[in-house]
């Protein structure tokens, strides 16, 4: 089980990314628009730099929904390999069966 503080920190980052996504996208479009004046583009870049760092999508970490483990993450199930195996063995994941050959 991951530290509760690490899980909460990541949830806070998810909230910030969602909150500032539209503003960040708008400012990036202005900053990259070559047809605009250089001063307007500079102002957009400065405003973009003033946004909170934790609102950057790159700072998010994929974590297991069950345990909070950051490694061995399966995107399809949103959980780590260990939790996936435990739940699949118990038959709690629909459509997942243990393979045998």
C-alpha cells in the first residue's frame, strides 16, 4: 500500500490538471500562433508560466486504484499487476480468466 500522502498528492494534481486544462490550451494556442504579434505571444507565455506547476499533465502519475502502487500499472484496468492478479483469481473482474494451455 502506497503512502496516503502520495495518493492524495496525485489526486490533487489530477484536480488541478482538470481545472486549468482549458486555460492552458488557450494560452498555448496563442503562444504558438505565428500570425499574432510577438508581444501578445510573449504575454501568453508569461501567463502560461504563472500557472501552477502541478497543473501540468506530465506531472500526473498512473497509480493503482486499489493500492496506490505506482509501478506495474495496467491502463485498461487502472490497477497494478498485483491487484489485477488477486482480483482476477477471485473472479471479481468480469471477462478476465486465468489462462491455461
